[in-house]
C-alpha cells in the first residue's frame, strides 16, 4: 500500500468515527436546543395574544430564547428553523414533538399565516430583537404578500439578521415530478437561490447549503435533457446563470458516471457555490487576476465556516478548493473537483466568451484530455451532450438554420439533435411558435459560428 492509499484509508476511518461519534453527539445537542427554541417561540406567540411583548411577563422566556439561539449559533453558525406541515426541523434535524406536539403545530400555523415556512437566524437576537420578532409574527398577516410585509416589518424594527423562507411541503409517493411546466418553473427558483447564496457570502454570512441541496434534489428528479433546463431565461444574472450551467453540466457527468444520489447532491451544491469565493472580502479586495487566483481557496474557507464535521461538507470543501486544478497534476484532484473543472470550462468557453460554438468548445477541450481534463469524465460529458450540444447553430443542406435545444438522448440521436428553426432557406426569420424537430434525415449539418 502506497502513502496515498494509507492516507485515504486513514481519512476514511476518521470520517467513519465522525459519523458515529461527533456527529451523533452534535445532532442530539442540536435536537435538544432546537426543541427548546421551537417550544419557547410557540409559547411566546401564544402569550402575545393576551399581552404586549413589552410586558414583564415576557422577560424570562425572551431571555431563554436569546440564550438558546446563542448556544445554537455557537454550534451551527446560521440557525435554520423550518416548519413543514405539522413537523419542525432545525438545520435538517427533526424536532420530536412528544407530549408538546401541539405547540409545534401552533408554531407552524403561526408561520404559515404569513406564508413563511422557515426562519434563518444568521446571528443571535438580543432581547429587543426577540420581542420584535414575536410582535411581528403575532400580528395580523398582510392581505397581500404577507411574507414580504413581515420582512419589511422586521427590517423597520432593525432585526436585520433574520431571513424568511417560503413554505415547504412533503412530496407524496408517486407524485409526478417531470412535467415541462414544472421544469420551467424550477430554473428561476434555482437562479434566485444561487443569487441569494452569493449575496449571503458577500455579506459575510455563514453559507446555508440546505435550500440549494433541496433544489438540486428536484433537478435530479427531472429529465436533465429537458429543453427547459438548457434554455436561457430572460433577465437572469450572469453569475447565477453560470453557476446553474456548471451545476447542470456537473450533474450530467455525475449521472453518467453512476454516482449515488447523495454524492450527486453534494456535487450540485458545490457547483452552485463554486465561484462563491469571489464574494468574499479576500477576493473583492484584489485585482482581477489576483481574485481568480484566490477565489477557490476563499470559497473553500467560507464553506468551512459551517459548524460540524460530516462527509458532505468535506466533499463540497474539497471540490471548491481544487476545481481549477488540472486532472493530470500530482496528487490528483478529487473526483468532484475534476467534474467541476470540465463543467465550468465548457460553460466559460462556449457561453460566457461567446467566441466558440458548443461543438468547437468540446473539440478544443478534447485536445487537453488526460492533461487538463480527466479523459473518462470528458468522454462521458461528450457522449451525454452529443455531437451538437444545446445552443449549437446548424445549417442544413437546403439553407435552413437551426439551434439545437437539448443534449443527446442516446447513441441513435448523438448526431441528430433536437432543434428549433432559426431562419428559413431564404434567410427569413422563423415563426416564434416554431415547433422543435429532430434533425434525423436532414442530410449533412454544418456548424455555424455563434454570431451567425
């Protein structure tokens, strides 16, 4: 056994000990403190129906909420309290209701009145902040956009460290997940979450991968070759669009590789966070070249601010730290980092620069197979995208111009993409409602430059 194998084996044993040791103890502590926080908040909201939160009767429970939030913050960093139907979670750990289950239901109901499914405490609240939160939650919800109105009320009360999330629900067994309309609605939510994650990093907040992980899980339940996932939404921010494209490309490679679901989720989250280091003070205070040099390490350090030690966190940190290293370097970069390198370079070369067609991008990357890029992973990516990846402009023998809109769905469609008409044979613009077609039997296809 060589040194690297021994080191990997030692790391594996350490991860195993962490899962059965420190993490179990951490989970029990979070569960106990989370249960106390949930019941205290429910009790305060119940009291607010009879008394003003400024009443002296609130002093002790308010102080207990402040102390409990402080202890949770020391352990977790950001504290995420989430109500789903009749259940309550703190940082993905379910709070057991036992004989106090009714108070958990009450807390969920109070949040739902304001169309709120979760509260994130980025910093512990002082006594005044707790009272302001109770006053706002206990008040009547606004008739329109109640969550937005609640957020404004908290901002007016100078409670700036609290973030509100929308409502959640459990997916039932057998529920359809793949309709075109659902997929189209999913993309804007991923883009908004990516923008929010970047803004939180720029504000110095502890990263919260949980919302991104849920969205990645939704993506994995969809058909990754669906046209809606590869289209370009209007008004999307360039940073969020790049993060989403890298995520989508990474998931395509990961699925082709046969990675397990949990690893694919970690890969997707790492992809959405992969350029987050640019939002840190370390990168913002540097010039452009220096920012590129430090952003990977800065992003990894930001992810390390999450409290606790678990395998998912280590995967994400290593992926961010090494995602710009060449696959041929010694020691070899981690697997998820090698996947991200391919997905990011592909998007940067084909979409962000606008100089190369997707097909020419893959041809250029193939020249670096085995050096910059992992040869097996790059081949899987090429096989999945096909000879004419989404966005490629193609001209048929009769002069029509099409744009491919989806990856290949198998060997039989590798060189016959699904496409939409852009221009007719005489150069006339295609109708806006032109239906997608399969370019089988269309004869020889010629790749056009992106500006064509």
